[in-house]
C-alpha cells in the first residue's frame, strides 16, 4: 500500500470518527431518555405489583379477622367496614349475608344480598347464589321479590336453575296451589341433572301432597 493510500485511509477513518461523535452529541440524548424510560417503567411496574400485593394481603387479613369474630354482630360490622374491589366485593357480600343468617337478622341478609342479586354485571355464579340465598329465607323476603328472584334463577343455562325450580315448587305449595306444585315437581323430576337428593325431596313432597309421582 502506498503512502498516499495510507494517508487517505487515515483521513477517512478520522472523518468517520468525527461524524460518529457529532451524531452522539446531536442524538445521544434520545438513547439516554430511552434508557431512563425503560428503567422508570420497570420500576413503576414493580411498585404497582408491590402495592397490589399489599392491598390483597390487607384485604385477606381483614376478611380473616372479621370471620374469626365470635360475636356475630361484631362480625357483621367488620364485614361492612371492608372495602373490596369488584372481584372481592361479591364474596364479602355473601359472607356478610351468611353471617346475618346466623345472627337471625333477615333485614341485614336482604341488605347484603339484594344488591348482588340485582347486579347484572356480576358473574351469574355469584349473582344467582345471592338470589338463591334470599329465596331460601322464605317469608322473611317479600313474595314479589322471591318470585322475581326465582324467575331469574330458573332461566335456561343458569348455574342454580334446578334448585330455583325446587323453590318455585315450594312457593306454589305456600300459596296453596297444590295441583300446580305437583305438576311442577313432576316436571322437575324429568329434568336432566337432577341429583339424588333433589329427587328424594321432590318425591317426598309429592307424596306429602297426596299424589303419587308420575313416571316413577
């Protein structure tokens, strides 16, 4: 290689270095900002996860503390004081309702469960469970409300449909509609998925009403 070629290569290399340095000076801040943004986002994500974990632990501790209260009225007060998110609130409401049942406080049961039963945005498993528990209170719940709840529970595909149909039969008996109750009980016996326990209860009810079950 001649001295001229060597000189040209050295100059070209220096020009490249100068250009690179100029680009770093001109655009290097973008890389710094990008790094800061990545580190900041990662830090915020970890902080958010820590906060969510802390809130979940606090919620769990509050539920356990309330559940361990031996005094039922104190337990109800503790459940009322818990503020849960959209996923936890249905569980808290159901536990509060169950405590109110034990405390023989139907007004409190209705107050705890009726909003859950009426919440169309709630998962049907929680919504219909709240409705079923209300229906099971019997005459402590206004009859029209019970009828509406039973209609809700017994829609096709609902998780507690068969139990809702059983409650419909019992309501018909309560209203003195014996013949209709027997027909409803016979129809329920033909439903797919009827458990042995439910079948036995229906057969006993039909015999108690003085009618032999059909197809048995």
